[in-house]
């Protein structure tokens, strides 16, 4: 059989919908907002998402009998073609029955009897018949609770997919309002006259679930609804979602894809799919740190270490997504402090894991380190928004480089420090050249300095380097718990900041740019300490020359003369700084 991808086009030839809403049942207690839910979903599909009204089958109350629903669903097998999308929405009662092989889920039509299962519609009857519908993409959304969903896969946190490629892959996806043992809230949602589930669904379809590129995928919509419903104060339900067949993705809105069709060459957009918090309980930070240490210590566990850390990276990317930190939100100092705290919470565990790997890494672990560093920057492309919120997006990776950098210096792992600072970050549509991680972090430090974000943190308005002073205090407890770093912490912190600044200055000089590097706490100390850390470190380098450990590890190209040239230029910058 020929692969279906070679028969499809990266667009939809047509869009169809089957919309069902039942308030008034013949034999079952009534609902209040199922019909209004169905009506609003229908309107959004037709007026905002490009579904032709003539292609929508709309069934409510007495018209939504079992016979009619199944007839209209089976009719889809007669007139749909391969390059179509089919949206199926049901708002009404759901029912679950437990059999020998597990739970069996049912939809309750207008004429259904709860005690007569022959009058209900088995969920797997729809999934089996979905095989006969030729449309490449089908999305089932059920504002009802029931069990028995056999989901074969779901995207993981932070997953990235090519948009056009998703259009060339078959998919069958489903989102339900809740599971078998939960009661659907028929009111109290974010929109008047709508259920909690469908209220959030409608908001997601209208744009709340779109990516920064303006794209709405089924996976992103499901992630948005899951997160909102599971955390809604009026909800006691947890949506159930995923693929039950295929690995494509139903696209609800795709402006950039339409634009790309006009190009003479092939273009595709790699987008990161939003992801909700997982159902299962996650390990504590301490448990994660202990796990990664044990994996590092086992020479045969490199693959397990990779998978363990990448799982945390996926959660980091999901937790720091723009939908959780809206860029257009009005500024307030309370919101600023809340964002700083939430960014720290999102990045904390990953910072600890990266610090652990940096300190104890085997040669085979350095590839993992670079992969984590590179992928951590996935969400940093330029977007429209408030300057201070755009700047603060860099804060998590700044914490990451400081955690790993201090660990590297304290453990004498300058080889790992080199891998981190010189990790190459791929070009993006806003940065058309490959950059080093040190350069990306420096961009963030500069943006945060310009925004004066950390000048607004209580008791930091008087500091010359408020971000650096804040991070200095913030990271010490974690690094001491992991590495037992003790009183050497300040020395390691200062040395990292010095090496980081000099590496950035060296990179700029190699690119024939003006020599400059981010000056940390060591800058003030240079003018106010009897034995300032910068001068002390340079003296050590002059004494050891080519035997100096940072040079032996490959920093500054391993070239002592090149290092001295950078130091001479940087000393001039330090002398020009005024701290009065």
C-alpha cells in the first residue's frame, strides 16, 4: 500500500463538521447549555476558522437520535476526500460501563436509556467507522465524561513539529471533558451560558491557544483546554486527550502555511507544540538530583541519563512557554515579581541537573550537555510584546548558564565550561546567523539591564549589578546542596563571571566586533577590594601561561597570547567604569 503522505498536499481541500448538542433528553435528565455550546462552536468554525456553513451537519435535541447521529457520521464515508479535515463535536451526557476488558465509553443520544446500552452510541463504534472516512485529519471533541478511550500516543512537553509535514500525516485525535468517574460542570465557565469545558474550548479556538506564529493545532488546543479546565476553580474534571491513530495534527488555523505556498522554493515552519502539566506526580527536585548523579556514575547509563534530562528539558520548555507568560500583559511590579518567581520555579530542576552533569560529566555526557543548552533557547525568537516581558524571557537560561558555570569552575571542569559557552545555537528567522550560547545569554543580560527589571526587586534598587547580586544569593543554597560547595562559592561565582565576560569579549573580537563582555560583581570589586578577583585570576594565568587550566581546556582557542590581548582590552573597559 502506498504511503498516504505521497498522496496528500500540505493544505485542506475542504472542511466538514458534525456538531451535536442535546439539552432536552427523552429519557434522561436535561442539561442547560449543551445546545448553546454546540451553536457557539459551530459559529466559531464557520466565521473564524474557514469551515463552509453548507458543510456543517448540526443536530440538536430531538434531531440528535442514535439513528440520525450514526447515519450522518457514516455518510461522511461517502463524500469526504483525502485532503479534508473533519471536526466532530458532541455536547451532552456521557456514560461508562465496566466490562471484562476494561471500561467502555458511550455517548447518550436524545433517545438513549441509561439502563439500555443498546440505545447508546459506543465510542469505539465511532473510532472503527472513522477508518472509513477518507479525510486525513479528524478531531473529536466531546463535552462529556466517559472512559474507555484507547489512546495510542500523545506529544511530549516541548515537542517540535514541521507544520507542512503534520499536514501530510494521517491523524485521528480526541479531547473529552472528563474521565469516567468525573462529573462534567454544565455551567460556571469563563463565558456566560457555556460549560466550563466548552467555554475554555471556544476561547482556545478563537486564538488563546495559538502559537506565536498565529497557528492553532489540535495538540495546542487540547493542551490549552486541559490546562484551563483542570485548574478552573469551578471545575472538578480533568480532560482526556490524545491521538487514537496516526501522528499528524489537525490544524484549525494556519496563516503562515498559506503564505509559504506562494514561495518558489520549499519552506516549512518548525513550531513548538504547547503541552499541559502531566497527570502523573513528578519527582521532587532532590529525587531528580539523586537520580541524575546515580546515572552519571554508571558508565553504561548514558542513554538513560539522556532520556531523563531531556524529559526535564521538555517540561522546562512547556513551563516557560509564552502562553504562560503573556508578552502583551500590562506591566505591574506585582506581575514582575510573580514572573521572576515562576520562571525560577520552571527552571530550577533543570538548572540543578545541568550543574550536576557539568560537575561530574564523562566525555560521553558532554553531547547531552550541549543538547540541553541548545534546546533551552527554543522559545527565544523575537516576538511583539512589552519590552520588560520580552527581556525577562531570557532569565531562565541566564540561571542555567550561571548554575552550570559556577559548578564547572568549582569542579575544575573548564572542559565542560567550554562546551557550554561555545554551544552553537542555530540561526532563526530573526537571527540569520549561527551564534554561540554565550552570545545569546549576553543578549538576555543586556535586555534585562536595559529594562531595569531587577532594580524593581525589593532591596536591589541600590545595587550597581542588581541581576548579578540577585542570582548570587539565589543559586547558593541549591549548589551547596548538590555540590557541597561551602565557602568556595563566592570565589567560584566570581571566577565564572570573569571567564564568561572574557569569553564573550573574545568571541566578539574574533568576529571583528568591538571588544566588550558583561561585567558582573567582579567589576565593582576591582575598584574596591585590596585583592580583587579579576586581577588575582589574571595573575594566576600569567604565572601558569599555557599550563593554565582554562587554556588547556580550550577556552580562548587555547592560545595564551590571544587571551592576553583580550585581557588588555578588557582592563581598559573596567577602568572606565564608575561606581560612584
